[in-house]
């Protein structure tokens, strides 16, 4: 029941996005623009590119997801539909899950398209570990988007919301960034062990996935 | 609030006495044979580092109470704790940096505790920005309380992740497990300063709490005035 309601909300968001709001393409092209900026700033040769790649991947994903998170509640805000969503006879946790799944799907899709583009643009021959890299990225995205959607709800109705969202989200994402970059570097053969870093990502995921739905409930309480 | 108004000057005078006593003890404390006179900065650095975390704990406790009981005075206390904590965090970072230059040969190193402290400062600033960015007082209180909780959950993760990542900082001077690794002659002034800083934190917190409470009363009065004017032009 809860899961079904959440699924309907997520479906509404994703389909609505494909039809009208096109967050997906904004995110993708923002990411590609960021890649051009990185290339211009660092001009890595092949060896440097392998070393830089983990950091570039995670930084790009982090900033790109800010684009998506700024719009998570946009549809609801425009028409005052958020109250309607809260009035629906479903638990608040279901609303959160639905919003989270919607954002997670879009972010995961962007990552899926972004990774091969990055390998091509930076001339890194790591096609063999591409699925594993995507796996690590997706694992981190689970907790990160949960935290992000929670913060998007938190900054609803705030002045200068997008800046505020970045200011609040980026410091909290530091552990994830460290763990993700180290794990990805391990996959590319430029880092150490992968296991402890994957464990750290898992801790991050478990903490935020268990905290966020309840925190969302307290937040929208009248 | 009335009790707080009585408590605040008491705290202030007690803190002043302790700070004077601590200052006298520090002036008479022996120099460290390796670190020389610059060791004296730890009497400022360590207590303010403890206070920066303690104020966050205080804000967390008040935020939990607010979310649970919906008691506005808890929200006022939580709001007041944030800038005080930010102040201590800034003092910690600045004093650590000044100490780091002669000791490590650099103003800044991306070591575990420095990084965590910097993140804590950004978190404090973010909390203040969040508080002031939402006009609806109830929404603003709820959002800030939840954000304080998120930060409280994230801070240990940040700390441990950065610790795994890199560590150069010397082990903790106080309460770092087992016996303190510091001579008695240096320890006494440190403990006095620690108590003095707890007093200072309490004093500033009380001061800020009363300011916030007064500000909110003023806002409420102004709103009432506006409504009244609207009703009877």
C-alpha cells in the first residue's frame, strides 16, 4: 500500500518530467558543460586523467544533482499542490519515498549516460570496470538523493533556496564524496582497497535512508 | 526567561573570575621543552574546541525537545546556541591555525579534526542562513530543528570518514582515552580554562537566548500593530 502510493508519486514525477519539465536533459547538459570546464581547467593527459577521473565523476554528479534537487518540489509549489499531496490518505513516509524514488530515477539515468561520456571525453580506457563504477556511484546516490530530497523539502519556501540547498548539502556530503572517490579510484587501480570505502558508503546510505522518511514527517507536520 | 535574567550575571562574574585565575595560571605555567611558549595557545584552543561541540550538542538536545513538545522556548534556546557554537568553532580554527604555523610549518593541513571543524563551521553558518531565509516562524523553527538533527547524525560520520582518510593531528590532549597525556603543571590551567569556557559558553548562550526572545516579542508586537492598523485605518 505504502509502496504502491510511493510508486505512483514517483511515476507521476518521472513521466511529468519527460513530458514537460525536462529536468533530465538540464542535468545531463549541465554535467557535460561541467566536463568542458574541467577539461579547460586541468587539461589532463592520459595518465593524469585516470588519476583525476574518480574525483571528477563524483564532483560532477554532486553538482549535477543539485540541479535536479532544486526542482524536486517544483510541480507541487507552482500550483499549491503540496498540501493536496499531504492531504492524501497515505502516510507521510510514502510521500517522501515517492519523491525520493522520482529523484533517484532521474539522477541514476543521468549517471548512466554520464559515465561513458566521461570515459570517452577524458580518454580513459576503463570500459571493463564501467559496470562496477556505475554500481558504486548508484550505491552512493541512494543515500545522497535521500538526503537531498529531505533538504529540498526543508528549504521549501526559503529565500535564495538553491544556494541554501548547496550550502547545507555539500558539507554533509563530504563523507560520501571521500568514500566514493576512494572506491572509484580503487576500481581504476589508482587507489587502495575498495572494501572499507564501500562499507562507508553503506553506512551513509543506511543512516540517511532510515532517518530521512521520519524527518520528512516532522518537517511537514502542521 | 526571568530565571535566565538572574542566572546570566552570575555566570558572567563566575566566568570572569575563572578566566582571570586561568590567565594567572597560564602565565605561570612552565614552557613545553619542544613547543616553547606557543604551547600556551592550547589553553585557548582545547577548551573552545570542546565548547564548539558542546554547543552543538545543546542545540541538538533543544531541537529534539522542540520537535517533540512543540515548546517555543526550546526553539529559542536552539536558535541561540547556534551562533555561540559558531563563534567557538571559529576561535578553535583560528587558534589552531596560529599554533600550526610554528609547529607543523603550515597554517592549514587537511587533517581529520581540522576538516571536521571546518565542516562544523559551515554547518553552523548554514543553520543561521536557513533560520533567516524562511519567513514563516513555525516552518523556520521546524526546518532548522530537523537540520540540526541531520547535522548531529552526519558529524560523527564526517569525523570518522576524514579520520580514515588522513590523520596528522596529534592525539587528543584531554579525554583521549586512558590517562591524560599532559603534565600536571600544564593540566591544571587547562582544566581551569575548560571550566571557564563552559561558563563563558553558558553566559553567551543565556545572553543570546534573551536577545532572541526579546526580538521575537518585538516582532509579534509589530505584527499586532500592523494588523490593528489594517483593521482600523
